[in-house]
C-alpha cells in the first residue's frame, strides 16, 4: 500500500513539474532541414536587436521539440536556424511564439503557421494567426486569378491600380485583429512587445494613446529612449555624410592594427601621398571581388605615392586575418572588430560595403564611394 502511495505521489510531483514547463513541438512538413540544429531564442520586450539563446535541438523527420522550465510570466520567443554562413540563409521561416507554461504544438507549412495549446498562445492563434491564414488564402486566390488573366493579356493600368488597392485594403483590414490581441495583453510582455514593436504609425491615434497609457511605464521609457537613440544616430549619419563629402578634409578616427595596437587613421595618411580608405569585410563577396582591382591599382601606383588603408568590418579576428592572407592584400589593415559600429564606419556613415574614400595629397576627399573605371580614372588623374 505504501509503495503504491509513493508511486502515486511521485507521479503527481512529476505532473506538477511538467505543468511548469514550456513544451513545444513543431512539424515543418519537410525533411530538407533534418540534422540541423535549430535554436529557441527569448526576445527582449523592447529592443528588437536583443535576443538570448535559451535552448537548442536537432531537427529529425521534419520535426523538432523543446522542453524548458517556463518563465514566471509569458514572453515572446523565436525559433530559427542560424545562417549557414555570412552569405547564405536557410529557407525555413522564423517562427515567433509566446513562451509560457503548457504543451504547445505548431504546424508550419512555409509561412502558414498554426499554434495549439497554452493560454496566450491559443489566444494568439485564434485572434491573429487564424485571420492571417485566411488573408493568405485570399491573396493567393488573387495571385492565381491574375496569373490566369495574364496568360491571355497584360493587366491594364486601371487593373493594376485596383489590384494594389485591394491588397492594401486586405492588409489594412487585417490589422484590427492584432489591435484586439494587443489590447487583451497590453499588461503583459506579450502585448507590450507587439505594441512597442509596431510603433505609433501602425495604430489609430486613439488606440495608440489608450495603449500607451496602459503599457508598463518602464517598457515605454526604454522604447522611447531607443527610438530617440535611433533618431540621433540617423541625424549623426546625415551630418557625417555631409562632413565627408567631396571637397572636405578627411575625418580622423581610432582603430587597431592587426597585432592589436591602438592607432589613429591620421597616422597612416602620409602628407604628399594619395590614400584610398577602403571599408570591407572577409564575409563580403563584392569586397573580395573588388580587392582584385585594388591589388592592380596598388601595384601600379604604390611606388608613385599611392597607399591603401583597409578598415575591416569583421567581428572575428581570425577570419579577418585569414582573408588578408588568403587574398594576398599587401597594404595597411586596421579594425576594431566591431562590425558596422567601427568608429571609422560611424565617422564616414558607412551603411553598406565595399565603401571607398579617395584622399588627395593635401588630405582632402576627392572621390566618395565610386568604383571600377571611375575610381581608376580618379587615381590615374592624381599621377598625371
């Protein structure tokens, strides 16, 4: 009798512990990704750039499963495959889900997703995802109808306008379901994140002001501080674009040499010589392609007084150094290994690479982000 009681007690305890878990199973209906490790990430309530890996598992037979201790209060999570490398992203869509107590089951056919189980999760599917699935059906029908017509003739301008208008109406009309879900959850992390992620322009003014008054004040203040920081960064970038336009003196910045020593860019700009400031990265295929042209320019003009200073926007030192050696780039290389937050990238408002700045013998910018023959001719002109 005592043994039976203990077995029953342990079973009940096991159920109690399990009830506190977030158990998530997903069927992606394809074995294309079998053997890959997929990650469960916890999203920050406010900062879209912040996420924390909290679990991982291997996809098997087109399915994967996570089981973790559920957080005290539900939060947003995301399930995603990491990129294969800097140039290739797997085709499996990311899946956003509430992380909460319960047994959650997801059924995913590409971007069409169904969630079952949990309290907030089920509410999210009923109030939002179900309408998104219906919207997708309507859009798919419109696409098929258009394709059938275009087999016979082209759409007229009036038909194109009507088609676009109809699409906009469908997507705009679907927003009301998101509003309802946010209103029902504005006091928790789930509703707060959605509200703060979509931003003011997504909502009707009255609704936005009402939710703004209900959302956690600490979340709101953080979100507004982040938004202000983004605005300030945009203003600074615009200011720097003007400051580094053709005709201005070059701008100085801090960096580090390949052996980790501090250095200023100005220490590398020799008076009386022409300098090409080159922003690149080991993972940037167009940069690697352009490096072949830069090697030719360097070979032709270096002895005449032409230097190249390459600033890497890598974050991995070994990959940076390996690329320099692999592609035999014989000029000066510097980097803080901070990616696009590199001081040089900030000072020159670099938003895409490759990005080059040509500086004349007097330290003035004479060519900004021109490539190929234009750059070649600009350098050639300096050595006439």
